[in-house]
């Protein structure tokens, strides 16, 4: 048997009971599948703003949660595959997710910035965050003087200027400069472009 949702990637299947599974798809929806049948049991509506990565079904609470690149962990109805609500608003794109069977209120979430979150699914509040990675960069461009400008997490830009070549490794050396931008420190810049006529830099930030 073969199943397909709009020709897009299916990232994860999670067992519910018997021969039935929930799946998370880049179609930005959740579906329910019986591997002994040719058709889907249920296909929910599109609800996320970006790809869905992983779905986790909790066999104790009978609730299901799905992670998305739109920085949210959603609760979905396992029967209809419709969105119930946002269980946890994460600060960065969400990848891996696990709902804890022995404590159904606990979610473990891995984000693309390298952080690992323990969250309360009932309140949407973080319980703890583990992170040992530097601020993530998301976008960059080249300026007229040949320097590189990068943006990502927070409200700072990183400017890198070539500063010679290492005599031993022949690797190019750079000197860096952090530039503070008057915007919120939460979230990150997803896109950055340079307006050719004025030289101004335009930032597309997750705070809107």
C-alpha cells in the first residue's frame, strides 16, 4: 500500500492503537492512517503557517501534539486531526517533539537553534530550557565594500570584514562587528535584503 498527501514530505508517523497512526506532513496538516486500509481514516485541514515536523500521541491522556517550523507546538484532535490550540509557543522553529506518557502535561521540544525545552502543555509555559549553542544566523548579504552582513536571533547584526589570510592554514581571516538594531530582542530575522537605490537594509523579523 502507498499513501500520499499532496505530493509533499511526510516527516513522522506515531502509533495510536491497533494498526492506526497519526502522521505529520509538509502539507501543514495532520492525518490519521490505518496501515491495513487503502485510504486515510481522517485528513485534517491545513492550519500551520509552515511545515509540520513530528507528531507525538500520548497514550495516557489520549491527546496528540505536533511540532511546526512556524515556532508552535499544536494540540490536535486525534480523531478528526483538527487543531485544538497552541500547546507551547516556542522561540524558534520546532523539530523533535515528545509527549511524556507518565506525565501527560510535560512536553519535550527540540528547536532549530539547538535548544531543548521542557514545557507544560496545559499552560504553554516553559519549565526549563537547555541550550549551549551561540545565537543562530538566518540570513546574510554582501555590502559594496565586500564585507558580509548577517542577521538572525535577537536585535543585533553581525558584520564580517576580510582581514588578510592566515600564513599557515591560508584560511581567510575576518574581523567582526556587532551592530545593535532598535527592535525587540525576542525572535529572529528570517530575511534581509538591501535596497539598491538607497543602500538601506530591510529586515523581515518574526515580531512582525
